[in-house]
C-alpha cells in the first residue's frame, strides 16, 4: 500500500520560479510540480499539497503562523502518513523547533525543507531537497513510520529540528547540528540512523499545544557594552523571559551594576536564561568564577540548546502558565530531544 504524503508550502525560495523574461522571482504554481520535477513520478508514494493563501517570506514568520502549520497537520493527520513542510531557510530552524515543542504524541514524520535557489533555476538545490524529503517522510518499517519526530532535511543531511541551526546564507550546505549527530545522510543509499531517532510508543491522540507567549527578550553581551543600553533592554515592559547570550560556558562580565540589575529582574519574577554565544559546547553555570553570581541568583541553564531552540522553548513554556519552579524544571529538562545535560559521546 502506497504511503501518502502531504506537502505544506508556507513560502520561501523553494516555491519560487524565475521569470526568464524580467529575471524576477514569482510564486511557483504547484499544479505544475510534476512538470518541473518529473522525477517525482518515480517515488513509491503519492502526495498532495496545501499552500498558504499568501506565501510567507520566512523573515515574516511569527508564532501565529507556527500555529497555522500545526493546525494544518492536525486537520490532515489521519489522512496522511507523513508531512513535508516547505519553508524559507532564514527562520526554518525556529519554526521547526517550535513545532517540535508544540506537538505531543507525534507518531509520523514532519520534515522541513527548502532551498537556496528557486525550483526553476538551472542549478537549483530544491529538487534534491524536495525529492529526498518526501522519501524520508515515506520510510516505513513493519508498516510503521521509521521517523516519528520533526526534522530538517537539507543538502544530503537529516537533522533533528530542535538541534539544527542555519550557519550559511550562501552555500547549499546551509544547516548544521553542532551538538547532536546527523540523524540521516543521503548518499548512494538513504541512511537513517534509527538509534538516534526519538522513540514513540505512544498510543494517545495527537495534541497540538497552541498557547504561545512571545514576551521573550534576548541580550547578546560583548566587551565594553553600554550600561544605559543594557538597562533599557532589561527594563523593557511586559518581557517575562530574558535570554542572555553569554561567553563560553555561560560567563558574563561581573560589574556590580550589571549583576545587581540581573538579580533585581530575577527577584521580580523574570525568568533569566543563560545561553552561550559559541556554536558548539554547552552552558555550565558555576564552572568559572565569572558565572558564580548567576548560580547564586538562580539563573536557568540552556545547556546545549541552539539559540533557535532556546527561544522557541521559552515561547512555548511561557504560554503554558507554569509556576516559576515548574518553568525552570521544564526548561532544564529534555522534552523533545533538544538538549543533553552532558556532552554526547
């Protein structure tokens, strides 16, 4: 029995075609998809597509659109064996990470993909990304999907969504997973590393958590920062979570005014989260003396979360109306394979 895959087009370069008359990029007509990519006829699966009424440039992506994507999957969940979400690359890791937190009891694959060049371009990467993403979404073993999580597929590599980050704006090899191995590779053979996948034994119905709260602020520190700027940022009204992009393993400069300001925010109920500016490695609050103050004030560690996962996890948890202690417990816990308290060996 053929698997059925739903393509969900949200916007982005992959859905654009070049008008060779005026050299402009225009939205692609997916009714002509098989004409553009006849190789799709060779796939051992059937697929349908759904497109946002107005394609969204990924730079304009917002939590409300995350909910729209999740609702589309929810409405079609029983009709299809897997889902491929076509999305712009700039914020793909944010959207894919957000969906990983929003969806509970997932027992089917959700593969995000996109491209650096339009589908109609002579040298496009869109064809391979799309074809292989559909193949990955249709993989089955013992009549069950092999993949039961949200992933990103790009340039011959499959990543756990909440472990991936965009690292290059120009190369086809645009994404990387700095703190977790690739969970699949497309070469002569399509290899999925099943031992690295999230295991799903749930028999419960799919649940979409649509309560999100984006009252989140991010402050990247650097040497010689202006005090008034920091004060204005940290005194922003209505912000309930502050994520500090710290140095190394979670170190900050230790000027008294800065430490006192952070402590004041924590005392007033702000969730203070410490992430690292480094692409790889993890936060270890208290490892060096320059993070002792953070340990004493009860700052929350993001361990080895990507920045995209750190932000979207905060937006998700903030929407759940958790107590202060429960927020901290959930944030520092591994909910959907997004973090480890220790390095992967």
